[in-house]
C-alpha cells in the first residue's frame, strides 16, 4: 500500500546545521495556533476568537482554491510536494498577524502602568513579536527550499489582504456600527439561545481588555478573602 507524507508535520532540513533545525521548528510553529484557537474558543468563549479561528480556516480554503486554479509548481530543487503558489504557511501567518494586530489596535487595550512611554513600548513590542514571527515563518519556507520568493511574497500579501478584509467585516464594522446589518447580525448571534447556552460572549464590548483585568481583580478579592479567613482560623 503506497503511503503519503502529511505535509503539515513533515519537514526536511539539513541535520548538520543548527540554523536549519531552527528553521524547521519555526516552520512547524503555525500548527500550534490551531490548538491555541481551540483552547481559547472552548475555555474563553469569546466571539472574536471564534471569528478569528473561522477566518483562519477560510484563508486556508482560499489558498487551496488558488493553488488548484493556478497549478503553479514549486521552484526547481524544491523538497516540497504539490503546487507551490501561493505559500500556504506565508498566507497563514499573514492572516494571523494582520487580524491580531488590527484587534490590538482597534479593540484591545493593554493594561497600563501609568507611564505613556512604557505603554507605547509594550504595544510596539507586542506588534514586533507578532510581525517577526510571521516574517520568520515565511522566510523559513524559502530557506528550507519549499517555495520561491515570489510564492512567499504573494502568500503573505494574500494573507494580509484577507486578514484585513475579514477583520473589517467580522469585527470592526459590526462593533463600530452596531445598527448596521453586520452589527445587528452580531447582536442576534450573541442573543441566540444556542450561543447563550454555550456562554459565548463579546468581552471587548464591555471591557477594553476583554475582561482580563476584571477577572483578575475578582480572583484577587476572592483569594485575599479566603487567605484572611484561613489565617484567622489558624
């Protein structure tokens, strides 16, 4: 029986090079995002996370359609199989970085320590980490000889375009214009009995940080109360 390799988890690299090993691990890192989406969606129940996850699947479907339509092969000497245009890893990370940065910019407020410069530095650092991760994953596809530069650049551009468009439609317009068709649809979803039973919420509609600080303060009050009671009994 002929066997096939699962491309998502099978990476060829030069085992004599530490850099090649690092690139192989980095090129596999996007797989972690799907597990992260699932964990956050199940335990946090945020509609924004669910939307981002759904958009990631749609972006992958778009990549598959484009590859089947254009049927462009991989560059000479490539170690990969199947069509190469556009690079799915690059498109994947382009979408992820774009959606997440737009969310941080428009909706998520990072907790402040009271100093403008520190807050600005923290936000810039978060953006830089996200972009650096996306760029490194894209570069790893070229370094490991899976894609040409043009296939990677097109993948990144398509991912950015799709991520930006999807964020505007799924998040920005519904929240900025709640009386619009998209805004009303989002409200109806959140009020839907099934969504309410699943406890799906829009934390950023109530708290600027999605409720992280509120939840921490509630835990802190409860923990301090129990600690004081326990110490008093002792």
